[in-house]
C-alpha cells in the first residue's frame, strides 16, 4: 500500500510544482509540511482536504485511488 505522503510527493513531481509552494498554498510552514511528507508528523483528515485543494486533486488521489478505479454503483 502506497502512503498518502508518497502519493503527495508523486503528484507534486508530476505537476512540476515545488513542495514549498504547495505548503504555502495549503497554509503550512514548509518545515511542518516536510515533516508530514517524511513521516515525522501524522497527516490528519483536515490535512488531506487542505493538501488536495492545494494540489487541485480529489482527496482520494492522495490515497492512490483514481477515478477509473472507483467502482460503479450497481
């Protein structure tokens, strides 16, 4: 299972963004955001929302779930 931190780093890289820019946009100090991405600070549900908004992605994408992987209701 890939972690939220690894997915966040991957998305930042894919979008050619900087970790500092995303930290600012999400309202975090750069060091605090770095600590989240390196496992030194727990990522909470509120953090997921803030980070996903800063990255302009759905929160599920931080968990590695893409739209194509979502199951259709029966």
